[in-house]
């Protein structure tokens, strides 16, 4: 997952609105949005290689998403799977705040990550790149492959587009969110971040939607979290070169933990 924008507490009927792109190598096998048969209650896409996820939720009202931090100079020699941070939180019972503290303590075992954790009551951001956990309050938040709020051009553009779409009725809101995730507006070289991957790769990675033969946007996902204990998940999938591979839509009603 390489781009996430969220509107927290900005609409009474939708206290959480999220639009996210997962960017990954096309050769890495994954399962589309759906139920996890071996972990009852979990819904989301799934990485077949390690068994974790980039974004998923639990029917009891827990939610998590992760992005990588692009930092080639700081590689762990034998890192744990960052996708496991999502699945482990969803299948646990600790609060988001408690889980965030535990993630900080164990963060050195992973390559760089940003993690969002929601237990249905509060939403927390945590990274293993030198920041303490932070509870996200009302507002528009944006995240890519650096720390929360880093003003990369694609993050700022996506935040502006989300803000402009907030008052739309739900069908038009969904269309606007998918459109912002499909944005391929090029970025001037002078505005590119400097993350140590070289100019050509910085250019490729600078757009919200990444289109290339071997690496690119694999899934665009929307989460509309309703005030009545419900949620709508929409996933649009892509193959090499941005080839459309299909859509999945799921409507959920949260249940109390057993």
C-alpha cells in the first residue's frame, strides 16, 4: 500500500472515509478482497507469499492498513513481514492504542513501515521511523512511503481531491475517490522527493496511480465506514501496465466481539 488518504470525523454519516492504492510487483501473488477462510471475520485482500495484508478489517469493527517506508539505506537483514502487522492486529483483542505501543517496541524487527490501527473507537498511526504513536483526530490525513503528513505532491493532490469530494452523495463520492486514485498527473522534477532510488524511479513512483510492466498499482480500495455500524469496501484491481482485472464490492455490518 503506497497511498492512503482519510477523512476522519468529517461527515456525520461517514465518520471514516478512506481511499488507498496498493503498489507492488505484479509477479507477487495475492488474493482479491474477500473473506479469509482460515481467520473467520477478517475481510480484505491478502498477500499469498507471507499470508498478511496491506489493508483489511474484521467484522467486529477492527481495521488496519500498512505502507512501506521507502528508505533503501536502512534495510533489515532478515525482516519480519510488515503485512503480518495488519493480520495480527485484526485477530487480536487489544485496543488500538495498546497495539500501537507494542508495535513500537517490536518495530526494529521490520523494514520501514507506516501502520494505521482502528479498534472501532479510535484510530492510531504508528511508524518504526522515529515517531511515537499518534491518535488521528478529525480532519484530512495523507500517507505514502514516508511519515504521515509528508507533503509529497501525490499525497497533497489526493488530499485536496478528497476534501473537494466530501459533500458528494455516496455514489458520486465513490466515483470521485476512485478518480483520485487513478490520477497519473506527472510531477515536476523539482518537486520530486529524494529517497535514494534515482531520478527515473522517483518519477515513476511520483503519481498516485503507477503504471509499468513489472511494478505498479495493483489495487485501489475504498472504505466508507458508516455511523450505523456498517461499512462498504470497494476494490478495483489492475495487472501489468495498469490492465483492469476486475472489481469487488462488499457491504458489512459490524458485530460485537464474541
